[in-house]
C-alpha cells in the first residue's frame, strides 16, 4: 500500500527518537532531516487518506459518514489518555495495520520541540505540517467503525498511524478486503521499545 522507501524512513525515525532521548539533539535533527517529510505529506494528503474510498470505489457508501463525525459523539469515540497509553504498550508502539513506529501525542510534541519548528513544522493543515505526523503519530482506530456500532473498548480499538486510520475511514475490514490486524502480526522491536521508554521518562 505504501511506497517501499517508507520502511527506511521508519527505521530512521526510530533512530531519531533514540538519539533525541539520549540528548544527542544535533545528531537527532540531522537524522530527522533524512526523512522526506514532503513525500510523506503529499502521499497522505493526495492518496492515503482516500485509500478506503478508492479501494471500494464507493465514495457515497457509509465511509463518507465518518469524515465529519458528530461532535457530541467524540467523547465516546476517543479513548482516555490512560487507555491510549495502555493500547500503545499492548501494541508495541506500532501501527497494528502497517507496523509503523508510533509515538503518543505528548511524546510526539516533545520530540517536535527538540527538533525545532524549522525542521519539524507543525502547521494547522496537512500540507503545512511535517509528513512524519501521518505515519508516526498515534491514532486509535475502531476496527469495526464507531459509525457502525463498534465499541470504544480495547477489544475493538487498535493503535494506528493516520494513514491507515483515515485511509480505512468508516469501512469495515470485509469491505476493504483487509485481514484483522492481529496483535502478533509484527514482532516487537525491543530497541524501539527502549527508545520510546527513554523518551517518555526523560
Ligand atoms: Zn499504519
């Protein structure tokens, strides 16, 4: 689904976190600049976030309903911060669909602060922000979409990158022809887990 070079950038992002967590900010910044943020954000903006619709060819089906969720439902849709951290730990700080390394929002912002606005811009729109957001900032996906009755409980929620979550949209796995994102699909990367822990506790 995603260009092969993304695997290299995932490894590079892990290295960035490792360096930043040990105070090697200059090296971390240099490593971060090797990730092509423009390629990531254009891929997300023009391709990945519409992947579900393109895959089913059904723009007008239920998938479009969740692109503008009813505001009062947000509280029920979104797990608490504590639950999010538990889900990330359960999922080895990686996207359950694609294996991309993920940071919790607090840690993502902390890393962005260390990298600085120049190399890690944080604009309000997709195209004004660094593309790292769309593959390395954790979101939480309802495997059975919330709009179709899927619950906000650990059994129905998986850690997910933006690209997989928003690409999947309000479609079911069956509609998209996707396998269930099993918890053992990707082996835990112990080095990445140590880097995340070091960043979180620094
Ligand atoms: Zn993903």
